[in-house]
């Protein structure tokens, strides 16, 4: 009886980061300009191969995050997004990427890493619309990361990860508007946020705004799951409001 010989297909493993923040009221994603082939000169997500066989995937994600933003693990929301392993996604061979979603407020101007020639914050809309082209399948990864954020701020306290330690309800509303890409009615938003117990709690201080009354400050509360949830408005619902 003849037994066919078999050998496993060599697979390389990388991590890619969808790093989101708000800049001037817009949802932005961090992109780097590739300094090497393949796709030299094209924009891409920050990331890279594992440093060695013993490096854990999460450790690699934290390492890449620190290299690109100088932020430590405890200073940013970081979660695994999805695994991308299409046979044709990388011309170098079978490369599987474990993508992660990272969110932090007020991130500084980026500095390009070792294998990139430039790094910049780019509006999420420019990426989603195709105005900015991305290498590999990174546009799909960005779209998945943004949709994850859009969905999670409906049912969890993730929106506070875009805010500083203290924030006003108006600033929190701007997060929802930027991530969802739609304007919200201020009084309706205030009512809905206050109805979710433990979502945000008073910080015990106020911030004076130009030409108006001091705004009350809040901080993230103990509740991570929102009930009732803040459901994303549909186009028709937005028009009715």
C-alpha cells in the first residue's frame, strides 16, 4: 500500500494594529508608509512579524503598539480583532495576521518604525471610501476594526476609551458622532446616557467653557455593559429626529 508523503505548508505569523483615536473631532486610524517591498511606498497598518518563536501574540501586539505610539499596555484599550489568513493576501507566501484593535484618546503625532518611512493619522472615512489605498488586505481589516468599535459602543463602555480621564457629556457625544459618523440630538443623548446606571459617574469638578456655564465633568463608571444600550441610529431615524 502506497502512502502519499505529506508535509505541512510553511506559515508566517504577523500582528497588525488598527489604532483608532479622535483628532479634531474626526475618527482617525494610524497608517505607516511601507519602506520595503512588497508594496513599498504604499500605506499600511502598523505591525510586523513575531520577533522569535517564543514570543506570545499578545506580547507582539503590545510591542508593536509601544513602538508606534510609545504607549504602555495599561494606557490603551487593546483587544484581538480577528485572524486573516487568505492564501493570496501576501505575495511573500502564506502569511497569517492576527489583527488587534487599539483605542486611546489624544494620541500624539506618530513616529515611523524601523521598517516604515513615514507614519500619519488618516481619517477613517478616507480609508473606508477608498480615497487612501492600503497594502495587502488592510482596508478590510480597518473596516472590520471600525465596525467592531461602532458596534461595541452601543452595548459597552468602550466609548470612554476615546476620552481622557475626565470628560463632559458633550465630549462623550462627540465620540459617538465621530465613530458612528452621524450627528446626534444633544438632549436625547444626555437623557439616554443618564439612563444607563454606572456608565459614567460625576468626577466632582467642572470645566469652564468659552462663553457658557461651567460643564460638569464625568469619568468612566464601573459598568462595562450598557443597559439599556445606546443603539446606533439608522438613517431614517436620524432624519426623523
